[in-house]
C-alpha cells in the first residue's frame, strides 16, 4: 500500500501517525509539512505509533468491485467486504479500514472493540500488497 503508513508485524504491528508538539493534534495519515490544525500556532511534527485498539464508530459493506486504480482481478468473482471506521482509544481519531476476512457487517456493532492487524490488500505471482485490517478483539485469524 503506502510506504510509511504502518510498521511492524504480529503484535508489534502499528499504524503510524504524526503528533504536533505545539497543539498535540494527531494525524493519520502522517503529515510531514505542517500541522493541519488551523488553530495551531505552529509546532514541530514527530512520528508516533498509534493505538492498536479502538471502538467501532461506524461500518458498512462493500458489495461492488471498485473502479481503477484499485487492483482487482476481473476474472475472479467479487467478494463483499466490511469497511470499518474505528475511533482509536488514546488519540480519539477515526481511522477507516477493512475488516479481516471472514468478518461481515452482521458480526459488527457500534462500540465493539477492535484491533489493527496486518492484512493483504491484493497479491499476484510477483507481489503482495500489504495494508491494515481491523479485527474484533478475541477473534483469531
């Protein structure tokens, strides 16, 4: 996916954000130029690992094949997926991402605790594109 948006593997997997030293605002995806908070007097930005857990803020399902530039093999049948907006525990920041395979909207509720885990966006014979997925806590996959 995008270099620098996440790091680590397994239990060390984390999304990477940016925190402003002046106003303490946190951003995802990372910001490298300046603080996005219009009320901020201006401060330095530093990379921070974001919370691994949060609560489902909202969710929906993706029932159609996305258009280009998304990678999708038209020869394979389309499989719907759950898309989850998660409010991170410490940052109070909402981050969007897919649910782990096998989790559908029928298994989600607003307020449910989830954790970020590494996932596969797409793979072919030469490349595996990695991303993050949200997994309900207590579920192993």
